[in-house]
């Protein structure tokens, strides 16, 4: 059990990585934009993670770790920010490529954006005094707004992808937060969140995950558009 977090990361990455080279998917061609997107996301989320860990807003059970830390975070936590976004972005781009009909209309995507934004604002009104709630909901609201301002069409496919991504998310995050285990791999100080759980998962985790993934998608799409523009200009 002392390697559980590591194996969860590697397990989440394994199939998406192997199928990245499938001739019908060829996700490896997106690497020049996906990996910079992951890097930008990590530049935001790693300092956030370090601060919250130091402050005791969440922490990690050493019984499920290999025991190596970098900047105060377990190595497995660093891998989390690479393996999970990679697997999720693989899912997103695979759906966009193989099932382009699985998308919202522009009108419905805009409605969903407005509903999400309203829910986040209302939640912030009630939970602004909880650090995890305030920061994760505020960040998600900012990224949603940036995406809506930059390219509303992203929502048409992303919201479908995110709904599908939530299935493995609940499996992996459920295990990390203690589902089926004597103790949680990642524990939370409920004084800094709403205290509402979806099974064992704090409700904030779904919003945290939304902000994390949408950051990578937004940066990746922006870089991809720049590359296409530069190619046309040559």
C-alpha cells in the first residue's frame, strides 16, 4: 500500500499514453501544445498546493507514499499534475476527433457557462471564508471567464468531455480520498471547505479539477491557434 498513490498516477497515464500513438488518434501530435499547457497549469497549481499543504488545509498520508518529497510535496503529487491532466486531455481530444457530433450547440454551451458562473458566484458568497472553497471557485470562475472571452466554441466540446472525464475522476479521486481504504491518501481540513462530500470527495475537488483542466485546454488551444496562424503566414 506504500506505493498506492504512485500506482494510481501511473495507471491513469498508462492507457492514454499507449493509445497516443494509435493511427486514428495520434495524440502525440498535440504534445507541442499540451505539455506547455500542463507546465503553465503547474506554475499556478504547484505553489497553490505547497501553500495549502504548509497551512494544513490538506495533506498526504505517508502510509501510501514512497517517501520522497520535492519542495514539501510528495513526488506522487508532482506526478499527479502531469499524469491526470495528460489522461484527461487525451480523453478530450479523442472525443473531439472521433466524436465531433458529441458537442453542445453554441447557445446551450453559453447557457451552461452562465449557469456554472452563477453557481460559482453564489457558492463564493456563502463560502468565501473557507480557503479551499474561495480559491478553487474563484480560480474556476476566472478561467471560465477567460475562456468565454477568448473562444466560446471551446465550451461546446469541453463541457461534453468534462462530463465524461468525471467518471474516471470519481474513481481515482474517490480512492485518493479514502473510498475502500482504512484511511485517505489525501486528507482535507473540512474547516477550510464546505464540508460537503460526494462520497468521500469534497465537492470543491470537482471545481478544482474543472479549473485545472480548463487551464490546460485554454493554453493548449491558444498555442495551437498561434501555430496554425504562423504556418499560414509562411
